[in-house]
């Protein structure tokens, strides 16, 4: 299971650098080897260059609360081209996080 932090409900990322309205993730989950198991995805329409680790945390938070309506908030996800989250599927990370969150809620 991925190491995660609970995605803040106010969508503020404490370890994010903002440069000219572009957020860049600086969290250590960027180097979590578990993200290597996610499929590669470089589609420009599916969250390309967004942080799969932050997508996982977002899904986990929604799963933990058993949210019945789930959507990936691409605008809230910071960019990341570092480590094991580079070019990984944001959708798969979000879905995995949601499932892990639901299971952890029991």
C-alpha cells in the first residue's frame, strides 16, 4: 500500500512551490517505489505532468470519508516530473487512493 498523507480538505498543499501560478509538488511521496506499479500515461487530457502522489492522496481522502460522488480535481493537483510519479496515471493513482481509503475506513 502507498504511503500517504490525508489530502487537506481546503486543498492547500503544505509542500508545494508556486511559481507564476504553477504549483510544483515537493512532497516525499514523489519517490515512493509503490507508484512504479501504476501504468504510464502521458496523455495531455488525463492529467499529464500532474502529481500522481497528490492524486492518490486526494482519492484516499474521499475514500476515507466514503464520498459517494468522486471527481479528480485536476486544477488542485500540483505538477510533478520527479521520481516515481513521473508520467504515471493520475486516474489510476486516484482510484487506488479511493479504494485504499474506503478499506481503511472500516
